[in-house]
């Protein structure tokens, strides 16, 4: 999470950044579960991550991204973030994703990278 511009002082921005921290924690738990071959735990945490990311991405899309679009700011970046959201929501909500550990690992890496860009 960045802390140089002071945006975390804004309640909505702080909540979005807190979500990113929770996403990172869940990614870590899922990765550990995959390494330990704990498929039930991986599935449970992936479902939690899908729910969190779904809520989080919708909040960004109707709030922050919409405001940026209305201002004509960062349109290319927002378009890419929206494409990421679509890809990540679809992947995380796929009921078979935990049965394909390598695919899930790639999805988690994509999500971690996405959150880093947003921060």
C-alpha cells in the first residue's frame, strides 16, 4: 500500500486499500494451502477471495473508476483495470478453479499484480 500521497486519509480510499491488504492475506493463505495440498482450505479461502474481490471491484467500478471516467482521467489505465476485473472475477468464481492448482496460482499472481497497480 502506498502512503506518500495521503489518499489513505479519505475513508473510501482507505477501505479500498484495506481490501487490498485482505486480498493479499487471502492470496497467501490460498498459496500455502495449495503447497500443503489442503484442497478444502484452498477452496474455502478462494470462495472468500471471490466474494471479497467481487464486492471490492464493484465498489471501484461504480465509484472511483466512474469518477475518473467522468473527469476524463487515466482512461487507458481504467480500461485495463476494468478488463482485469472481468478476468479476475470470472476466474475466481469458476467452481473448478481449485481443481486446477497451476491455473489458480497464475490467477493469484494476476490478482496480486492488479492490486499493486491499483495501490
